[in-house]
C-alpha cells in the first residue's frame, strides 16, 4: 500500500474516533456531568492548596523585602555567606550517612523477617515500626537524657558530644527506619524458588547466590529506600532543632531566617535550595520505578527459607539488638517524663504532665492536636478517596484527570517546612480572598492534608485499580447512577484502604512538626509544636512528657484502626471468604 493510501486511512480513522468522541460527549448523562464537576472542584482545590503556594514561594525567592524583582541576588547572598553555605554541606553529610546506615540496617532486618526462620517474627515486626508513632522530636530528647551533659551513659561517646552531627544522625536513623523497613519488606516479600534451585544446581555458593539472585531482585526496593530516607533526613526539622547544637542544616536555617530574623525572602531562598534535592530524588525514584519489571510471574514457585542454624542465630541476634535500641530510646523518653527533677530527684511523679504550668501551649495544645488530627482524617479521607475514585473510574475528562494526578503527586516532592512557609506567603497575603483562614484550625487541617496527600492518593488509586471496570459499565447499562455504584460496591470493597488512609492521616497529623510550625497561632498551638517550644524554654522533661502523650495517642489510634478493621470489615468483606 502506498504512503498516500496509508495517510488517507489514518485520517479516516481519526475522523471516526473524533465522531465517536463527539457522539459520546453529547450522550453524557447528568450523572457523569455532575461527577465531572466534582472532579473539577478537586482539581481547583489542589491547585489552590498546593500549586499556588509553591509558586508564591518561588516568586518570593527572587524578590526583596519591598517586593521588587531582584533575580538571583538572594541566592548569590546565600552562597556568599559562609555560615549559610556550610549548611548545605552539613545537610548533605547528615543525609548521606543516615541513608547509608538506615538502608543497610533496614535491608538486614527485612531479610531476617522475610528470608530466615527466626522465631518471634510478628513481635519483631511490631517493635521495629514503633518509631513511626512518635514525633521526630522524641528520639532527640531521649538522646539528650542518654548521652547529654548529664546523660546516664554519656561515657559511651568517649568524650564526643551528642549535640551535633552524631546526635542528628542517630535521631534521624531512629525515626526514618520504620519507613525504610516497610518498603524493604515489600521488596523482599516475594521471590521465585526456581531461581534459588537453579543456583543450587549450578553449584553456586550461598554468598554468590545472594549477590546474583537476592540482591538484584531487591535492587529497586533498595534504591527507593535510599531516596526516601535521603529526602526525609535532609528535609527534617525536629531532630536537628533539638539536638543539633551549633551544627546548622538547611531546615534549621529556614526556621532561623523566618522566626529568628523575620527575613522571609532569605527563608524562601533557603526553601528553594532545600526543595531541589527533594525534587531530584523524587524524579529519579519515579524514573527507576518505571524501569522496574515484574520479577514474580504466574509460573513462579513460592520460596521457603531453608534451615540455616548459624544464619538464623545471627539474624535473631541482630533483630534483638535493634529492638532493644528502639525500645530503650522510647522507654528513656517515658522515664524522663516521669522523673521529678533530673538528675537530682529521680523519684517518679506526674509533675511533668502538668502542661498548663509550662511554656508551650499547655493541655490545650494536646486537645488541639486531637481535634486537628480528627478533622484531617475525616475530611482528608473523604476528599482523597472520592477524588481518586473519579480519576480511576469516571469516563472521559482526560485533561482534568491528568491535571489532578499531577497536582496530587507534587506534595511528595515538597518538604513540610517548605510547604508551611509557602502557606504563609500565599494565605497571609492581604489581597488573597482566603486570608481569613490564616491563623485558624482550618489552615492547619488544609496544610496537613496537602502535605500527606500523595501517599493517600496512591493508596486509594492502587485499591481502585484492582476493581474491574465492568461494575461501572453494567451499572451504566442498567441506568443505575454511578454514585450509587460507588456507595454500594466500590466503597465496601475498598474499605481496608479507606481505613488505612484515615489511620495514616491521623497519625501523621499528630506527629508532624515541620508542616505546621509556621502556621499555628496562640489559640491553635499543637502538641508537636508544644514539644518544640518547651524544649526551647529549657523544659526538657515536660517536652518528653508531651512527646510520650503524642505517641500513646497514636498507639490508641492504631488500636482503633485494628478494632474497626476487625469489626467493620466482617460486614463489608465477607465476599472474600470462600
């Protein structure tokens, strides 16, 4: 066939597709148009809550205090100031060392859980993820009591100070470890026994099998862990603020520029610099995940760990040591919160829990956190899941869906401290019609939902993609409104994911510091911010007590999640039982 004939055929095919699309558009029901309008509202909400604040932050970084455009002058001043420029080197040093330690340790512990026959795997799995329930400030406070100037085991540092890079690295490793472990467990969860059988038949040694079979199969998980930990550490504010001493990092420099010197333009400049490594790691991680191919096919044979007594004993010892360290740091914070006056009066009392006598916000800040976390979980779960449903299941509106997905992914690359500062610039502007929510509980809820939006969106999308699109097609053929299909079919089927999203939002709303440290007011102080303020005021024991209260609240939330799951899912997931 000639090229002209092919071109004519292609044009005819395009015309047919266009005519079908136009016909479909004209046949859209009122139900579809209504849901499309809801999707449009979601796109506008993310545009206002994520895109516009980031754009305003970027604009501020190239302006002076009068609001005049000055180009890259702020960046030139930053790099010309040694104390500010050194913060980049310090941040990179801390991030690289912490990433190496956490990636190695999380791989070994995940290997011990997934690939050995050690006992008490369930207990170890529970203990190793406990730090995710505590604010990042808690390990820093515990380290002060353990290795500080009056620490109980400060001799173990052999004269070195915990106030600096050593303390930041230990604290960062503590709170980022559970995030890395969960990813690594997923990477090592499935494997094909045929690969190990082939290696054994070919006479490969256990070490060679590890490097040629196990490690390559988990490489994408290892890379993802490295990028996640690097981003979390380099953007963390809590640990270096409490235990960093005079060791400046980018995150604390932003806080000092904004709170200490009221230099918002330089704060925006440092924020943009902090944004760059986070965006770079995010893009690289997305690119690597696209290159990942399926390693577990339909013909795969499940692999069972063989009996290797010496290896099992080695990994059991490792798991025991890591668990003891995690429990020890947590118990140290609990003990410090109960000591009457450290280190002179070690009798136990609840004196430090009388928060109303301390500088920082009192018990009101704790109840504010409960309120904010509850609103975040309820409103965030409803909005995120329904909008994800529209993106996954609503026919047409491809441009809106593309924009929504882009805006939903963006918060993953934006550090909480940067987003909080961006909210100041955007919502505190006098000409902004939304200026009225600044300093209220509303802006704290909106910022927290926006900050943790991406993980929840991906969770909901993954659950929704597992449901066959035929449900919507059958409903449409029977002229059943799509919203009724959502309520009767999709929501019950996806209830486990809905509960996971609500639990995730509640726990992170209770523990977050960086995203809200710039946005609270006198009447909306939060528990995590109160920990920071009490530590600044020298009330370290009450700060430990408030951190313990946050952790206990998150534990209760997890138990509630488990209870709701066991009770509610019995009525919505009975179809899964044979």
